[in-house]
């Protein structure tokens, strides 16, 4: 990892009273959850859409629909 990134992580862990390992574990877990949620959402959208390209309003509608389910 770049030295500057490690310094930022260490500064944050000191403020939180956590270990670097715990911080990285939490960050990776959160990022994986976001990516998995995105894959699920886009997979559903792809299976429900027959057109070539989604408009912004269609994307917003799909996201809104997913959030309510």
C-alpha cells in the first residue's frame, strides 16, 4: 500500500482506538457489500430491460424500486 494511505489509515485508527487490521477488515467488508448490492441491482435491471441503453429516469426508477423491496 502507498505510504500516504497507510498514514491516513493509522491516523484514523488512533482516533477510533482500533487496530489497522480491524479498520481494513471493516473497510473491505463495507466495500464488498456495496459491490455485491450493485451487482444484484444491475443484474435485476439487465434481466428486466430489453432496450439498448437505460435513461437516467429509468435508472432512478429501478434504484427506487430496489430500495423499497
